[in-house]
C-alpha cells in the first residue's frame, strides 16, 4: 500500500495536547503555543489541553506519561526547552518517555532549519519525536519560526498518517 493510500485511510482529525516548556512565558506571551493551536485548529484538529510548564525534567516526564494514558489525547506537541543550556531538559524528558523514536523528525527539522533558516546553528537544535504507548509526541524548539517550520513542513502533513500507523494494530 502506498503512502498516499495510508493517508487516505487515516482519521480526518487528531486530538492534541500542547505543552509550552518555559520558565518565563505566560499564556498571554506564548506566541509559539498560540501558533501551534491556530495551525492545528485551522486543519480541524482538536486541542484537548494547552499548558505552560517549567523546564523541569520530572514534571515534563510526568505530564507526558499522564497524556499517554488519556483517551482525549492522540498527540502531544511540545515547544521550548530543546536547546543545549543546562536548564534545557525537554529533550531528555521526551527521549526517556518514548517507546519508539521517530529519528527522521529531528533529522529533517535540522536539515530544513539549516537550508531555509539558520545555517550551521541548526546543529544546536534537539528536536525529537516518537511514540509513548499509542500517543505521538513531537518536541520542537520554542521560537515561532521553528514552530512554523516544524508544524507546516513536517508535523501537519504527517500527523494523521502517524496516528494511523500507531493505532493500526491496536486491539
């Protein structure tokens, strides 16, 4: 079966949780979280929950575990905390929560960032995606440019397809 046939069999919408990881942002100042919400809703996806959490490894892991247990969350979209500073723990929290990694997401995100946007600084990005139980998780940098790139070029074109694949053998 071709990729296009898979996509035709996928659900038309996905129930998503948005998590902004930041020690400083509020719902009023979180441009990237709002952008994710708008892009999801523009494609008729449902936002089940939207939160801002501090960049704390245990808190992020706990939130991801709880999200993977919920029936109203098919995918979690995180932004922020993916850099290389000491406080940036999102990558580790996501990586350690995954049952399966989707390495192509981070690879393509860095490639597109390099080619279209930020040049060699793309090596500093620690975008990551994968599956926790039957929940897709995508973690991207927190800048609105990075969110726009990840959402428009990678996540939205494949989100329903990813969920089809994750759930096709579910009993």
